[in-house]
C-alpha cells in the first residue's frame, strides 16, 4: 500500500511539472518577436499599458520592479514611442492605490497628466488586458513591465485579439528575484485555468475614451 501511495504521489508530481512546463512553453512562444528591450528598436503604438505593482516592499523600501517600470514608461513616452499611458493596477483598498502612486511619479517626471488614464480595477494581469480592450477599446498597445510578466500579458492579449508588443523594464537577476519567478510559473498555469473555467474580470463598467 505504501508503494502504491508513493507511486501515486510521483505521478501527480510529474503531472504538475508537465503542466507547468507546457504553460511556460506556450506563453514564451506567444512572446517571440514581440519583446523589446531598447527604446530605439520598439515600434510606435498610440497607447502604453503600464502594469501596476506596489511602490514599496516594506516601509519606505522602494520596490525595484516598480521603479524600473516607471523609468521604462517615461523612456517610451519621452521618445515618442507612445502618446498616452493607461495605468492598470490594484486599488481594492483605500490605503492601497497602485495607479495613483504610479501617476504621481509619472507626472513628477514631467508627463502631462491628461495623457495618463487610470484603470483602478486591474487587480490581475488577466483583468488588465481584457479591460484594455473592453473598457478602453484598444486593440493595439505596448505593454510595459518586466520580461517574465510581459510574456504572460502578451499571451492573454493574443487570446483577446489585441495586437500587442511589450517593452521590457529592467529585471532583477534570477537569483535575487527567484521568489517572484517561481510565483510566475504558477501564475502562468492559472491563465489556462482561468480560460478553461471561463473566468471574467472582476469588474468591467463604462467605456473610457482615449484621445
């Protein structure tokens, strides 16, 4: 009986590894030819979609992922590679406002606030990409985040019929960001589970026009 249990656990473990591998393969495949790391190389898109994250990891310790995404958005805008920025992030609590923090730092850097549009219901990347099309009515965009995150966002965009490319904000080394990268593997599996289950964004709502 013990042998049977061990065998069953081994099969389950191998199945989980196979699922993670397959999800990772399909998402990376969808990103081929769509990821850019140099401003001068990336094609123009009217709209940039800046994916939100918290500004701090602990009290007053700035999240390097946040800092690098802000810098990437500024670089694209100042180079004329995008005309407007949609900031999509979590504002589920009064004391936590990813889009608000990001807009504040972008305007401090000189970006016109009228060129920035806020999506307070981007609780997940899945929601952010679907709302890009359904709420902001965009079928083309430049996604702005770290490379591993961009790949997943590009896969969702492809599924939603959005002609998206992505600009890679600077990343941590794999060793320093290993917890984030491990979590990303499971987030990629969840994308397929969400589509299989027919999950929709938590909120949709009224259309927002990008001018």
